């Protein structure tokens, strides 16, 4: 069919065009079909949206398609239906309950990355994985396909770590990278920004230094210093993962198999051969009980084996926040305090957990070195400064980390021993205060689990860039029971 | 968050707004989330699209949202996340393999109709139905929910028929309605336009008379004449069905359970108590073998029972076209020929099948009348003219049906007896010729199954509004083997 072009002053991110519903149906083109648009011989593939109302014999183009085809408002293009990609048949095969082989999985992942599949089709694949038998072999294929359809960094004998998340604070990564790199092992660490939490490692490190690198930068930084603190988001490592996450988020679906493949694909793509997975367990984390944690742990190790990676796990206590700061800047302060004092200052639990994890990694690569020695000797801090310098310099003193000017401290209305600090409320307060958008906002927990508290003691200081948001965060902190206490005599 | 409004000169059909991906993430809003937009106290619900690139702190509104909120380009609105509808949890429950009760199913269907669910979410529900146990009880609930969330016509003791499709021609409906209405039974028939076939009953009847009515019109026409020939598309009968069809079409998914619920919901909504389902079987139809046809038949009858409807089936031969014309106007000619000649002219197979089906319905409602008598006596034609008159008049003589002026006839290159006429190629040629968009285009099959053919005999005449499309259709007809022959001696 011929159609007159309407243009929109907006990019779609995907090659989507909008057709009139009746025009499309009369040409046997349906919502989600892939079509070919031909403008004087220049052709482009696009996915059809017919759910919006367009005048008959018109096609609405978003910016990228308009630019690709060098076409202007009012010009005429030819719209033709094309054959659906083979991957559609493979998705249907999975819905029918059959196993897919590597080539079939690769075709789905490739079409996801090349935007040849619609969100609905990706959702169908995700639901099919969730509802059917998904063998270890298929998980391996999915992981490999995700790695292969993206960029890769080839760092030999690299080690890595990953936390499946859910615990406020818990900013172990900068400490572990500094220790491991100081020990002489390569750790090309890429991290995410916060999605639903108050801060991701990339947000925290961005308070300190530049974290946006390309793959060449990362390779250079790691070659020189053994480590890096980079944002993984723009690197195109296993990019299919981003597509899958985007789609399944709307239902909060998290098929275990896709989660594992996602994590290990990002690690495999940076050449990691030894990977420690932190699985925090407890209220408000992603893993509820022992059984689930053990299963997840076993599955991670098995999938690692299939991928020729040494993947091992730590099931950790995630029932309350790790560290005292929550939010990008408060967490950066915690990390710098520990590093600068060579482990003498800063939150004990964050230091202990980081040392424990670094030791597990060192042990796994048969190193005789002790993470604690590397930290207390000052080597970790030196390494940290070296990496930051290589990333273009930045803040290396906790006192230089600025916190938001509007602040208020909540004090204890009763005494006792801290029994529990609620992850959920801590996250909520930090987000209301402005995290992760405002890097200087967040909160500081003066008391940790098992600490004795007297009436009137400081409990939480909240920081916010906005007096209004501070007020809201404070009112939530006063209303919701962040802290619960037990008798001072119990421990 | 506050956002500046960008407007688009386009309707979305659904309340969709586009947000900047980072803005959204920082406010814990994700693709497919439902948000509330507040413009000076006027609030509206919308679904978020973050897959398109919008400048930060902007929100893109389609026409209906812009109008609902009385907001203009450049003004500021407040965007707030809202709670996901409960139906999301019910979809997840179905994905987990559990059964849903009536209220849960109703909430999904209601949210589908009210556009509170995204296409991906509807797809997830469809895949979950396809992959899980879906009991008769659940199918009943789904059907009832679809009926309840749309309009209904209350015609007492109505009868109806439905064909699950796939056979070219096969335009029995106008004949059956005329016979049944002449016999004194009410048949408020609503039909669809073609989606993937060369013509739907609504397309064919539109050649003859107006088929776009509202529910009040239909009620009046049926009260006066016992029958009607109306397009069901704009009537809002079981509208959830349209949403489900739209979504599952992209994967050509057709979960049996959803298909059955769809069909019976549309019938239930017009008050049908006795329904004959035609299940054509054979190459190119939707049902491949005896077993599948019998299962489908049994399931239809059982679901009917659950819904207090008397549903019964006819498993018919769908291996080749029924009638000689294919396409809106050629089929209208076939129908009018049979009616006007009181059954003496026109394609035998179409007449015989229509009489058989009408007899089955009459028998089912304990009538002693004979469909053949009603046709040959001229009562059917009188009734047809009466209904057409009530619908505003139209064509009632086959000679008045115009066919496209560009036409070409394909002749036999060999002799023999017709062994098979390929449904698939017939459909393809008719669509290339211009069906169903061009009502006068299509084809006419001079020879039917078992007819003797001599070299040089006319086989197919193709009609098209466009000389170019005619040429393409002819070349396909010459290339693809529409007809296959066997020895003249065999029968």
C-alpha cells in the first residue's frame, strides 16, 4: 500500500511505525507485524502499531525511521508486509512446551536485540520460560546467546562478584575491587545504577569519580590498575538482558532461569572466570528462606560449570541494612571512611562483609593473601586512589563527600537494644528524600542491630535537597517503625 | 514528578503517555506502569510508555488524554505512579498454574476492556491460558465475563450459527438467516468483516445493503423481520474479545479455550439459546483431523451447556471452496442467484450446505418445517428482500451485482476430472486481486470438485479493480496449481 508520511518530533528507540487500523487490516498487516517501508528505493524494517488512530492512507514515522529513510512529512512511501522472523516460531515452540536448541534460542535473542520482536512477543517468551521446563542446557544456551549478541571485553583470568540485591547500603563492591586488585587479580567491575533501590554501585561511585566508560577505556584502566568502577549500562554487554528486564518488569516476573542467565551473561561478557555471588536472605530481600537460597546457590554453581566459569555463592544475612549510609553520597562516605582509615573507622558490618567476600575470592583463586591485611596495610586505599586517578580523578577523602543541606535527625522515643531495622522502610525514606536522583540525599543510621539505645539518642539523620521532601521523609520515618527494640538485657 | 506537556496530533485509542526513560526510573515508574496525571486538579489514568525517547522532564500526551485533561502544549502536569490493578496479580496467579475464580477472571476482562492492561500483560494472560490447565469452569467464567463487560441484545429464544472459518466462499449465512427467519424463528445475526480471508459475511452483505447498525436498529429489524445481516464490529458485544484477538494475532496464538469463549460470548450477548457451529475440516482449514474436530465439537457442546445454551456442531467438508464466487461481490452473486431462483440456480454445494444447516437448526428447535421447502417455495427470497428493505434497501437481483471491469479467464491446459481445488491458492489469488478491500474484486470458479474438464475449458475468472493487480493474480493462478485433476474415469 502507498501511504502519506506524518512525522512525529520524537524518537521511538525501536523502529515502530503507526498505521491506520483498517488500512493495515485490508493489507493483511496486523499489530506487531513487521513491515518494509520503501521510500524511493531506500528500505527500512519496522514494527507496526495499529492501536493508535491515524487518518486512512497515512503512516506515522518516528524520528529514527524518518532519518533512515530520508523522508519528509507529506511524502509518499510504500508499505509492504514482510515475513515474520523465524524466532516467532521458536517462541511458539517454547509455548508448546518443547525445548529449544542453541540456534533457536540465539535467533530469539538476536531478534530481541535487533528490535525485530515486539514487547508482547518477548513477554510471551518470558512467560513460556517461567511456565515450562527450562533445562540447564537451555539456560546455558540463553546465556551464551546473550553474550554473543553483545560486546565483550577479553580480560584474562578475571574475577568478579555480584549481589542479587535487596539490602539497603551493602556497598561492598568498591572495597572488594580495591582489595582484589591490590592483591594482583584483575576485576573489570561493571555495575548498574539504581532501578528500584535508593542507590546502585554506579550511583555511589559517581559521587566519587566518572563511571561512564567505553570498553576501550575499561580495558586500559584494568590493564593499568587491575580494577575499575564502571557503569555497565551503556556498554552493550549482553544487551538482550535489558530488553528482557524491561518487558518482565511490568508483571514483576522474575523467572529464576532468566535471572541467572542475565547475571552470568554480564560476567561472561567481561571475561570473568571466577565469580562470587552474594545471596542476601531475609525479610525484604529477593530470597525468603533457606531452601530457596540453597536452590538458587546450587543452580548458579551448575550453570557456571556449564559455562566454564567457577561460580560460587555466599548466602548472607540480608535482614537489615549493611553499613550506616543509605543513598549515593552517604554510602560513598562509608566506603571512603573504611578505606582511608585502613579499616579502623567506618561501619564494622560493611567492612567485615567486604573482607569476608574478598577472602572467599582470594581463596578460590588459590591466593595465600589475606583481605584484612591488604585493607589494614593501606594497600587497598592506595589501589582505590590509583583506580580513581586512572578514571580521571575524584574524591578520595570522606570529608569531601557533600551531603544535602536540608537535614533532620530522628531521636529514640524509648530505650532498649536494637532488635531489627526494617529494610523496606529505610528504602522508602531514602527514596522519598530524593534517592537515587539526588546523589546528596539519603540517610544515615546512627544505630545498628544489637546496639544499646537510650531515650533521646540519635537514630536516623535524613538528608534531602528539598525542604519539602525532607519534611515528607521525616514524617514517614516518625510514623513507620524503622527500628524495633528488645530489652537491653537480651543480646 | 512535574513534567512539561508535549502534544501529538494523533489519537492513541488507549490512554498512553510517553515519559523519558530516566525520569520514569528515578520516580520508580516503569514501562507499562499505570500513572495518574494531574492537571490543576483534573486527573486521568494512563499507561506509561518509556520505550520512546522524550526530553527529560517532559511528558508526551496523545489527543484523548490532552482533551480529557484540558491541557495544552507547554503546560505543566503532575505525574504520579498509581497502584497496579489487582488483575495483574490474577494474571500472575494464572502463570503460576493456579485456577482463577469468576471474580478474578472478571477483573482481568474488565481491565482489558477499560485499557488498564498493556498488550504485554494481555499476551501474558493468553500464553498462561494456552500453557496451563484451563477448566470448563474457567472457560465458562471467561465467557460470562466477556458478555458482562459489553453490550447485550435481549432477543428471546434466538437461534444463531457460527463457522470457525478457513474455507473460501462458504457464504451460507445469508441463506440460512433467510430460511430460519421465514420459518418464524428469530436470528439476530451479527457477522465479522474479513481479517485474513478474502471476505467476511459482513463484507459480502455490504455489497447488497447497509450492514452498520446500532443495537437499537438491530432489535427493531429483528422484531419486524425475525432476522438481520449486521456487522458485529462496532456493536461492543463482548468487546474484550477484540482486545484478546488483537494481541494474540501477532503470534498466531489461538488457545482453543479463548476461541470457544470468544465465539460463545458473542452469541450469548445477542441472546442466542440455540447455536449451530460449523467446523469445516480439511487442508487449509483450522482443524486438521477427525480427532481434533471431534474434540472441538465436544468442547463447544460442553461449554454451551455450562452457559445454558444449546450448542451443537456440524463437522463439514472444508477441503475445497464452497460455492463458485470468492470475494465480496462474487459471493453476493452466488447467494442472490440461489435465492432469486428459489434454489434452481447457483452453486449446488452452497445451496445444499445451507439447507442442511438450516434443517439442523429447525430440527433442534423442534420445528417440523423443511428448509428446502422454504427455499423452493420462494419464502426464503421474500424474507431476504424483507430484511434488506428493513435495512434500508439494496440489491436483490444477482444481475445487479457489479464485478470489477478488469477480468481474465484461465483455461485448462489438460483434461480430466477435478480432484482438488486448493483453498490456500484460491485465497491468495483473491487477496492479490484486491479482496476484501475492493468489494468488486475476487474470482469465480467455473469448475468444482468431480466436474469433468476438457483442455481449453474455463477454470477461473479473476476480477480486479486494478490492471496491475489483475496481472499479478493471473500470474499466480497460472503458476500455482489451484486445480489438480484425476483420470476422467475415476469418480
